[in-house]
C-alpha cells in the first residue's frame, strides 16, 4: 500500500514539476507620428514582417510574404486595432486604436483637422 502511494505521489510531483506557465509577450506602447509616418521612431510603412514582429512581439496574427492573402503579407494587432500591410507598404489604424497619435485625429471633426502634405 505504501508503494502505491509513493508511486502515485511521485507521478503527481513529476507532472506538477514539468508544468510551465505560458508567458505572453509584452508590447511597448504604439506611438504614431502622423506627419513623419513613423511608429515608435523605427517602424515605417515599408518595414518587413520580421522587423515589425521583433519590435512589437504581441501580434494577434500575421501573414508571410508570398502567401495568397487578400491584402498580402502583414502583421496584425486586432486587440490594439492597428494593422501593418507589408506587401502594399501601408499601415491601417482603426477607430478603437490603443496607442498615442502625434495629432489627435481620431474623433476630431473634419473642419478642425488641417494637414497639408
């Protein structure tokens, strides 16, 4: 009886010892400079998928180059409402964007936005 308890407790301890917590990558805050077209000082619209993934590792999904995705390759942050399309070299920022904009464009009336490019 004692051998059975010892074996069962050993199995339980080995199972618990091999379990690991799942870590989630921490992303820096998104700081978008509207006039220069740069995010956090380094990411530009023609950055590669690898550059974006290393700078912001908390992406929700991504598409590699050469896939048959509708808009091409890209890195997507659905929880932060920002999408990087690397094939077409543009960045899409949605209305629920969680980050900081250099110019407060989201929710501003059209007659208050004066950007001349």
